C-alpha cells in the first residue's frame, strides 16, 4: 500500500463506484467482477459440513471442481437443496443449474 487516507465523511455514490471499478493499479478489482445471481442463494459460503442452495425456480443442480469434474449432482427439480460438503476437499467449486444460474462456493 502506497498511501492511506482516513476521512470522517460518507463517500458519494460516484466515489463508491470508483472504488469498485479500479484497484488503484490500473486494473479492474475483483470486487467489480463478482456476479450476484438474484435467482440463487447459497449459504453458508464458505461452507464446512453442509451448504444450502435456494432457487427461485425449480431446477436440477451440479457442483463441479475448478477443473470441471462434476462431484455432485441431482436431476431432481427442486427449489431447495441441502448438500453435505464435509467430504469435499477445501477449495472453490462451481454450482450450475439447468435454469441458467451459476455461482461459486468455497469449502473450507
């Protein structure tokens, strides 16, 4: 960190936007790259023993490792899944639905 400034004031909407857009080094920050899926809720995330996935529309679900190998799937069309993650290796996983929603989950 090159410089730290502390201000006792609220940021404007524009200032908040600039913080999310660039990390100060001329590259896009990872914060602006987070894709929030309004149709899917995952909790807790990061997960340890279980993760719950809630969907707006009934869907089937798949969980894949970062190398694309599917490690869990359900063809059942549901709006809620509880998945045991205790046997998953720590890391990031991709959750996909047949209704087009996708998101990441971290298992610790």
